[in-house]
C-alpha cells in the first residue's frame, strides 16, 4: 500500500504524485540583499530529525505548492496546508 497524503485541493492521493522541495521556512531575500544573504538562502539548510515542515509540490495533481508537516524519521504526516495560506500567516 502506498503512503497517502491528503491534499487540501484534491483529497487523498498517493505520495508518488508529489515532489519534496525542502524546508518550508526560508523566505526569499529581496533582490537588493547582500551576497551573504543570498548564499545563506540558497546553500544553507537544516537537516533535522523529527517533526519538520517541508514545501511539497503536487506535480501530478492540482500543481499547487503545499506545506507538509511530517516526521522525518517515521514519515508520519501531521498536517498539510496550501503554501499560500502558510505564507499569509495561516500556519498552525
């Protein structure tokens, strides 16, 4: 049985329809940001064990970006929400 993810737009879907894009926390720097700020944004990422929020793309479905909170050890999914709502302060 495939792992299932509940997309807020499409409902329950197999995880193979999604691609993981990485940490959901970083915010893109302004175009005028320093080289160091851009370097840190592009190259420096945490790789924690445990509960973590990631940006996922529903590539083979609604094509929306989602923020998935899951355990990186057990792969248990806790929450899934639209990334636009997450960025607008709708994060839990």
